[in-house]
């Protein structure tokens, strides 16, 4: 997955337009497609009908929906755009918009889902700039000067001041009076995304010292990065460091996830898939956390289960699914198939006991490990293991089922085995089932790797 292209949707901060992403784009290599979203009232975008955060989110989602290509993408939200990014990510998580493929976020001095901690005097000053119309060049210059830790290159300074001066005074006022103080924490909740949060050391309200308290509960997988000497306008001040954070995060994502083919991503984003199913598969497609801490197993037991998983369910090249961590998380959540043999230990206790027994005889080599597992499967008594061989055999049946289930429920695995039945349950299409039934045949809506299109089904829906 390392060579896979990734789209980065940039949500600019207050007063900034699509040009604010140009310095970032110049720093990123050709793995990244950068699309700057013009939020309502900024750049060439018209004002929204009303001023809530939801209106800005709707506008951002419309751009993302139009530009998404079925492949993976990330959000990069700056300041005001950071709050919009959180709401966008929450909507994607919940499956509501017909969009798929969000895998991570890089946030730059983001406004939090809670009310932004802007000093009252600063808010009054900024509102005074639009009291009689648009923002003057002088006030725009003040805004830029107040928000950088050091000077900008002359051309970038002019472009930034011009963008601020061109912003709709209505949109400016709406953000300061409504959007920035709106509390959307309940709807955003917790976002289990790989995330980097960059903030400047010279940015007072939304700087490096403030961000962990504002966002740690929202993004439990966030890594907070302080940029010494930087102010608030990080896309203009530190595009190289922002690009480095995006690149590092993308490489981490690629290492700890498995690619969903673009055609399958497009299908998942289609009206044929219900919001509930899309939400479930979007969560399953998220990269695993390389810093995952087990909640039921010990660290040693989790490492052993990973080694077992590697023998039971070989991973495809170019990525991986941390099946063992997903089993542990499922055990912690009380998951499972609900069936236990009479007298058997509960799932969590059985896993701990079974792995402890297996650890007694676990060898180093792959072939030797396969030999041990075959003996466990056969119910053979193994010297060094004190548990009843038949009990261990039954436990390992459950382990194999759990590991394979975790693998198969991932959307990349569904694509690999050619199962698209998740796209036949939507309620708002005229016919959500299949027309073509036969080996090597497919309906027109199905991914092309499933066979030949049957005549007359190309436009089926």
C-alpha cells in the first residue's frame, strides 16, 4: 500500500482560501493529490444559507463527495477547518454521506469541537473589522501579522492578506458569533482515527500548550507536535513540516492497513449501501493502532496471538490487519458468537489460559510453529502442556474462527473473496438485489473483477 496515492482534502482556516494549500502541495511528493476546499464565504465560495457548523460541513462534504475517487483519503484541517474536519469525520464514521475511504487526519492549530477559547477582546476586535462592510487591507494585514510567529515570504504575505480581505463579512461574522462558539462535542464524540495535531509555540489560544487538553479525548490516537517559533498560520509558515507530518502519517497508515480497491471503495460510497453498513465497514477499514495496548490479554499474550494469527491467516503483501488486537478489543467489548461448550471458561479467561499453555512450547521457526498448531488441532497431547488436549483443541477452534472472522469482515477481504452482498440492502434504490446469477457473470453495478457484465444489466440499480 505504500505506493498507493492518497487524496488530501485541505479545509482552510478563517479568512483563507484554496491558495493557502499551494505551499503544502509544493512540498508533498506525487503520492498525494491535494484538494483545497473553499468553505462558504471564503475564496470563490458563496455564503451558506445559514451560519451553523453543519452548513460548513455540508459544503465540505459536497466537495469531497464530488472529488473522491474510491481510493484512500485524509483530512487536513487548519484552525476553523479543524472543527469542520472533526464534524466531517464524525459524519463519515456514522455512514451518513455516500463517501468512503477516510483513513486519517492532520490538524493544524485546530479549533476544537467545543467552543473555541478565543479571548473576548480578540473576538471584539475581529468583529469590529466587519462592522461597516468588508475587511480592509489594513485590518487584514493586522490579522496576518498577529497570527504568525515570524515574517512570511513577501509573495505569500500578499496572497494571505488578499485572501483575508476578500472574505465575506457575513461568513466572518457568522464564524465569530456562531460557529466558533458552537459546541458539537456530543455529535462528534470520539474519533478513532490516526491523527497528527500540529500547533505553534507562539500561538496563544490554539497553540501547542492548549491542544492536548482540547483534543486528547476527541482523538485518542492523536500525536501532538509542537512547532517552536511558529504562530497560527501553519500552512503559510511551516508547509514543509506540515508536509512531513502528512507523509509520516500516510506511511504509518499504509503499514498498518490493507488497501480497499478503488472500485470497491466507489461501491461502498454508492446509494446501494445503507448508512449503517457503510459506517460499520468504514470503521473496520481504519488502520490498526501500532501503539495498541491490550485490554484483556497481557502484552506477551497479545504478541503470541499475533504470531499464531500469522500462521492461521497469512496477510496479503503491502499491508496488514492486526487480527490479534482486533480479537482482544472484541473480547473487551464482550463480543463473540455467544456460544460456549458446557463447563468451558468464559472467552476472556479461555484466551488467557490457552495462550499461557501454548507459550510453554512455542518454538522460533515457522515450520515448527505450524507443527505445534497441527498437534493442537488434532487434539494430540504435547509434552510441556498441562491442559487437557481436547480442551485445548476446542479452544483453538474458537481462536481460528475469531481470527478468520476478523479478517473476513474487513472490506478489503470482502473484495479479495469477491463478496459484494453488502451492496444489496439499501432501501432507496429501485432494485437492490442481483439480476445476473451465474459463475463469471456480474451486474453492471458490481466491481469489474467479478466477471463479465450480462447484457441488459449495465444500468441496473
